[in-house]
């Protein structure tokens, strides 16, 4: 009777599974690894595997399934419930939820002061670190808070306590590392005093407890006879160690993941955890899920051509039975605004037959969203910016806009309050409150209180800072009538000290803010190019009007804008991967490091495999970066994919039926753009005739490497060349003395 029930359950569970999925579901005893490629139904396999274990007589409470997000855990519980009513007794959670529960349950045994401990988020961490630095008299300008928080988090990912970090710092005789260890030590004491854990602590303290208390370890090893870990390629060393400890007795550990989608090394993930699984567990069974249910054959083959260039990967190639009726097309644009306009036009063209939520735009950095936001607003396309504030809602952008507003109108109290102490100039909250009370008493604006501030009770130090601030704003206010919005913006960013403070901070966050400020300058420049009124008043009016129409109706379908890192796990009919240029994707910092370059390639692969039917790869011949125009060559990933620019195919793919052409115009992509082939046949020979340096010629420089000639001027001994090198940078060279070779 029992055997027949199991047989019937097997038939139900395998009814709609392919052979590899069936193998993965029934692979339950001993260690196993399921290499689940993009769109191959891994969640379905995990859920069916849990249901099969239960139907085979495994107690639900003996099963532990761990994933990375609450959303994924909830979805997994829901699906298990549809197959088995015993899901309530299965422990399905994130790593952090599991560890928080573990520490609360075991608090009395491990001498925790309070089982109802606090859990600090990133901002709590930063504030605690600031307190530590001030207590230790550490200069915040030399040792930035964000950097220290990240250092402490990575130490915890590696299971390093303050004494471990201090010992390493002593061996290295490194002042920076020694300072980190001092802050880390005091930080941990403050956490303990506050009965708090941060996210890294939850896992590190759980691992430490299991190691220190054999009885507790044995209890949990016996409790969880079957353990499954999703997204194993994203695990760090602490999570890897936790899994090994829990599975140490029964060894029924099943990990699911895809090394080709490992893109989070910057937050501690170690791809070697999945690559070395068979070394860690020599008798492990391995199952590859390679049948894709999401994308077209063309998309899958193109993505494989890219990712196969990586050395650190387990060979697998996705295939599908889906019809090959989609497209993979390269779009060449003149600049970032042209790129955004072309994407907007294509979305408008296809939106009559697809919901806008079927369209997604991916890019490498958050600063790239500005051009798309502007283009979508102009085209009336509703959009949602995923994982980040909209460009004009970002703190640093709003700060600079507030400066411009105050320059335009000194009685703007909101802008005054926003920037009076940004960057810090010694006018704190107490001084501001005193000024506000005085302004209310006198019935004047905050700006008008400055000449009278000595009557308000504000401290002498603040009085001096207020007068200095007033002189700054008045100086630029005098420029309103004679200088453009761009000129005023550039000067206020520099002379206010705002940019300098971010440069001194020198953290990933501050660098992103600098990028966004430079992108704001690019936006103002774009406004000036399009508008006859280039004044500050004209720009602020344009911003105000755009903001008035920018409130989206959440009930309507929107196009999604996001970085490639956020795209993982999602899928769309139409995907646009933009900014595919050397120096941007792959980003320039990674181009000289093999491991980092391979992660950039995996990031590209993740983006490509989000597309179900139509994939557009976009690049621009020039792009304004940090307020300066940079000429580009297409990303090596386009070349690796075996693609070239094909506008004919693009036009043939467009469907003009049922579309009002009055609202749509595709501009020629080669207008004012340098046209050269992506692929070339390298054959090095020394140039003897300078006339051979034609636009599009490939050259080799002893210092800068390989590049393309994109401009030339002069003749004979005065022949000058502009060469765009593979790292995305260009140089102007005198051909006579440049020491370059023709390839």
C-alpha cells in the first residue's frame, strides 16, 4: 500500500518534468549538486524534491531549505504547499532568518544576555562605527565610515573576529588595517552592550556556537537530515562553513546554483564554493539542468558564445524547444541621449501589442539611468526605477538642485535648510533651529536672518560660517543674468566644497555620487543643446515641469529600469542591455584583472538570459562621462557574441502595423558617427606610409595597446591621429613620433 502511494506520488511529481529534472528530484541520498542554468526551472525542481522526500516517508521537520531572499522563501513555501500539506513543518528560510531564530532559541545555552536582541541594518552599523571613531579620536576624513563598515562585514563573511583582524594587521604592520581592527573591536563591544547583532554577526555567531558547543551541533545535525541550499554560487565563506557543519553527520546536502550567474563577489560571494563542490564532497552526484524554458535558441546560443570565454566555469550549454522567432540585434547610437531615444522609440513601437512590464532596460551603473528617464518622460513612457531612487530624487542631485534654487531665489526656505550645512560648515541643527525661531519671530525668510543672526543667539562659530555661506550664494547669484545654467552648476559644485568632500571620502558610495553629479552636468548640457533659453531660470522651470508630470500611477504597467546586478532571477519579452562599451561593460577597473573580467562577463550573461524573445545590445560611439565626451569602441562582449551592427535587420524586425507614426521617428544611426567594423583580422606590420592611417585602421601602441584611428588631421610630418584604445580612452598623437604599428 505504501509502495503504491509512493509510486503514484512519483507519477504526479514527474508528470511535467524533463529527464534531467526527474533525475535531480530523485537524487536525495548523499551530497549532490544541481547545476541549474538560467530559466531551467530550478525552483520547480527544489519544490518537487521536497515533496518527494515527504512522500518517501521523510519527516517534514527533518528538511531544511535555505535561500537568499524572503521573496524566494515565500514562493518556495507556497509551491510546496500546493504539492504537500505538510509544508508548515519544513524549515524554509533565508540564511539570516535561520541564524536569527537559532540564536534566539539557543540564547540561554550560549550566554546571550537577551534573546530579544536587536538586528542592526546598514545605517545602524554606520552610526555605531561613527561613535567608535569619535571615541577613538580617529579622523573621519582619513578613514571613511562606509569603507570601515564594508571591511568589518567582509571580515565577518570570512569568520574573522576582532582579534583575528588585529593579528593580521600586526603581521602586515599596516596602519590602515590596524585602525580597522581597533574600530572593529570597540564596535563589537558596543553591539554586545546594546544586545544587538548585525547581519554578518548572525551567521558568524551561529557558526561559532556550533563549533564551540558539540552538543548543540549534534542536535541540529540530527534534526536536519536533508539540507538544500539555493543560489549556492552566491554563498560566502561563513555560509559555506555553516552548510558543512549542519550536513556533517548525514551528508544529505543538496546545493543548487549556476556558476555562470555568480556576480556578487563584491559583497563576499565566493564562486569557488560551487566550482569546488565535487572536491569538497568527492562522492557527490551531479545533475545539469540545461533545457531552458524561457528564451529562444538564438538568445541562448549568443549568450553561450560570450560566457564560454570564461575559464572558471563548469561547462554546460543551454538549449530549448522554444520556437526561434525572436531577435538579437546590436544597436549603435551616437551618444547616450541617442541611445535612450532609440530605446524609447522601439518600446513605443511595440507597446501596442505588449504590456510595458514586458520591457526592461539594463545598464552597468546607476548614473546611466538619467538619459533613459529623460527620454521616457519626453516620450510619455511610464517607468519604474528598480533598486535606486529616480535620478532627480537622489540625495546628491537634490542637493545640487537646491543650491541652484537658492541661487535663483534666496528666500527659498526649503532649499536653504537642505544645504546650509551640506557640505559640513559648522552650522548644526541647534543653530538652524535658533534661526528658524528668529525668522518666525521677525516674519522673515531664513536667508534674511543671516545679517541679523548676531541678534538671534547663534554661536560665534556658526555666525562666521553663515556669513561665508551668504557670500558664496551672492557671488553666484550675480552670475544669473550673464552665465548659463551649466556654467553656474559647475562652479557651485566646485566652490561649495561639495565635490571635494566626496573625493576625500573616496568610497564606492561617494564615487557613485560623483558619477551622478557629473551626469547632472551632462543633463544640463543636454538641456542647453535642446533649449533656446539656456539660463538658470529656464533650466529650473524645465525641471519643475518634468517633476509635475513624473508621478506614476502604480496600477499601470511600467517599463523597468535597473542595473544588471538587480536583473538576476527576472525575465522579460524585450530586454535592452545598454552602454555596451569598453570601460563601461566591462567596467574599466575590471579589464586588467582576469577574475574580475570573468565576473563582468557573467554579469553580461545574466542580462542576456533574462530575455525571452527579443534582445537588444546597445552601444554609443561617444558618451559624456564626468562631464567630458569620451569616444568609445564596442564592448568585447559584442565581439565575443559574434555580432555586428545590423540596422537592416532591425528595420525588418520592426512591426509598423496599428502604430501612429506621428509619434515615432528612428534616426539614422550613422549620423555624425564614426563607422568601423567590430571584427578585424590581426596581422602586425610596421607602417611606412602615413597615408595608411585611415579612419578605422587598427594600430598597436607600445604603451596604450591596441586601438582604432577615429580621426586624423594634417599631412606629412604634421599628420595627427586620434586613436581610441581598447580600454575606452582616446589619445591624440603625432604620427611621426608616436611609435605605433599598423595591424
